[in-house]
């Protein structure tokens, strides 16, 4: 989010390569995170007496426990891999070498000018009339959630510059992003039960 906010100022640095890497890791880690959320939802049903008596439920839960362990192994493999270390090295180069050098070379545009223009643009998009009525698919809602999270981070960055009003705006955008996140988790849960004919009825009832 910081790289996107200051993309123009960061041109010619490691920023674009870092942004591409973050996108790549987000795509890889998203399904692992979604599977973990689904497993937590299933675990919440575990204490119910009806679930305890259902042998199919136990088998189904154990299958997802094994899938979660595989997900953790994939996560550890990603975080210990060469690509991840390369991204961290690029971040270190940007923060410790390129940014100090950029500050020494001459004046940069005031942060207020960059931040205000970007925030106005994203707020306009989030407050577009009928935004949520036109885009009700799970994928579209997820895209809006990502945009809301970006707006939340940008307004958090800007709050020290602009004061209480922007801080309040940040809290409101966060509330929108959190609600969209909860809806996304429900969409993922629905996809699980609709695509899995082995899902016991008690699991479907708790989506």
C-alpha cells in the first residue's frame, strides 16, 4: 500500500519489483489463509453434541486437519524460499540505500500533495453510487474489499498530516473493509460446501 501510494516518487527504485513480489506472495498465501479460516469455522462446530455423534463429521474434520497441515508446510516452504529472501533483500535496499539517496539528491514533492490526490481518488471509487448493487459477485466484492483496505492504510498514513478528520475517515473505511472481509470468508465457506459433496449436513448448516 505504501509503494502504491508513493509510486511516482519511488520510480526508478526497487519499489516496482517489490510490488510484483508482494502480489505474487499474496496470490500464493491467500488460499492457505482461506483454508485455515474454513477449518476454524469447522472447529467451532466440534463441541456440539450432534457433531460429536456424527461419524461422517469426524472423518470430514480430520481430512481438513490434514489439509491444514499441508498448507502450513507450503507456507513454511514459501517463507524459507529464495524468492521470499530476494524480496526482503529488495525491501532492505529500498529502505536503507535507495530512499536515503533519493532524499539527498534534491527536493521531493510535499507528501500532502501526493497523499491527498490518491486518497480523494480512492474515496470517490468507494462512494460511487450503486457500487455494491452493481458488483455483487464474490470476486467483485473481494476486489472492493482490497480497495477499501488500501484506502484504510492510505488514510492511516495521512492522519498525522491531516488530523482528526482523516483519522475518523480511516476508522470508517476500516469498518467497511472488515465487513467485506467477513463476507469474503462466508463466500469461501459457501464455495467449500457447494463444491464438496462429502460435506456433512451439520457443516452446511453452520456456513
